[in-house]
């Protein structure tokens, strides 16, 4: 029996959930306040890191390996290349690197441990001090995020039973009745509803939920590498952890994209989504931090800067699934790391929407019961 599903949102979670529902033979309407895909969605960017290794967390590491394989399948489904498997490099103290490499191998992944000397010899354009080593993953790399979103929409447009409604803000959602009210007064009626609008979730959820979501603003630098270093950077993997006290990480220039630099030090809690311009203070802060990491780096490398937003559930610092009543759900916070797990999250959400027991994916926020919008308590809290 076909289910009519309404998905609110134009980012990667919304679109991939729509894809999963369509693959299961259901009718889907996707609606967003902007274009689809939405250029202001948290997931809209040049690229994202896809890595398996989550040190000291075997369950999440195993989930990330499954996500890697699903992304490969999605490339085949969409007939589009958007996953550059350039590897992933996680810089760690030597003992931690040894343990992490063994854990990844136990999960079925492929990795090489690098000593401090091996790291310096292989990547001389990265200044990693303190005698740190690293784990180099093979089944990892860079997802071309904007291309992923475009591929989702391109595939959906050719499917039967799909409707895309752009530039229509949603003013109210009733999970019990499966209705979604648009700013122009139109009401969409369906059997199941998903709200997946990232940091805008706070505007559509009741105060007892929205007040428990924390909004973050992250500054990012986009850079052009010097011509004399282009060969070295072409052989550089994604680096989700550079081993610095500030939590610096980078994405190399792949498939015509820029080198992206940022750090946990450039992430701060804010009250509202405003502009996306980077204040000079935060740009200078990042420039100074990476001046100590990348030999020769300076402001002349920087071609653009922007700020992005994401939300997280205050109690856990991660994603949050909310039951809206009936067959209504909200994926209300991403925790900043949902993109790489998006295919698994989408499968779990699609299962719930069509009344099937959700697939266990190895992520606590999706494998346990959702937070109920009427009685918002989590087990153990």
C-alpha cells in the first residue's frame, strides 16, 4: 500500500529520505522555503569529509563504514560522481593511533598507521608537531556536497509520485493529522510528515523542544594553494583532526574545489540565524591558527570566507529525533556531523514514516525512541 509522505526541508537529510521513500514505492512531496536544494541548508557547501574512524568509538566507526558503502551505491543509483575517495588522515598521539588503527581493522576497515617521521615525510606541507602520529584510512575521502544535493533532486524529478514545492515557507505542522500549512495558506495533507530543516527547526517546534536546541555558527575559510604546492595538495587526504589543541581540520582541494580550513575555535553558540558573512575577527583568528600548521600559509591564500549554522540537542551535543504525534517526525538537530551518516539516517527516517520498524544504524539518536513532543523526556535523563 502506497503512503503519501510530506518532507519539509531542502537539505541532504530531507532529500535522501525522500529518495528512500520513493525507492520503496511511496508518493512524496518535498517543500522548502527556498529553492530545492536550498542553498542556505546546513548541508549545502562545496564538500564534506566522509571518514570511518571515530577514535575510541567502535559502534560509530562501524556505522560510518556502512555509510561509506551506501554512498558508493548512491553514486551508482544517481549515475553521478560526487565521492572523491582520497582517504582520510586523523592525527593522534602514537599510542592512540595504534589503538585506533586496530579498532578500525576490527570493524572491517582498511587503515595504515603513520609514525611522526612517516607523517612528516609523506605530508611535508602539513606542520604536525609534538611527535604525533596518524591513522590513514583508505575507504574515506570527500563528498562533494553541492553535487550530492543536485544529484538527489535530479533523480527525484524523474520519478513518479514526486512533487517538489519551492519557495514556500511552512508556518505550521500537525503530526497527528499529517497536515502542513504553507505561508500562502495552502495545506498539504499526507499520511506521514518529516520536518528536516536543520537550524530552522526551532521555528516549527513547540518551545519545550526548541529551547533544548543549541544553535551554532561556524566560520570557514576557502583557499587557493600556491602553484608550487599543487602536486603535494593533490595527494592530500581529508584531515578531520590535525591534532591541535584548537581542533583544526581541513578538506583538500579536490575536483576543482577550494582548500577548506576551519577549527573548533571558530565555532560559537548564537541566538539566531542572521547573515553568513565572516567577521574579520574570526577570519584573522583562523588565519593565525593555520599559519602555525601550513608552512607558507597567509591571508593571500584566502579567496573567500563564510559562516554556516547548525543545531544540536543541548543534552547530548548531537542530533535529535522528535515524534510529532501520529506519523509525524522532526529530525530537529544534526549535531554538525550528520552529512556523512545521511544515507543511514534517511533509511531510518523513511522506515518510521512508512510504519516499518526502523533499521538499526548504530547511531543512538536514531536507534532509540524519539523524544515525544508532548512528553519531552529522554530515558536516562
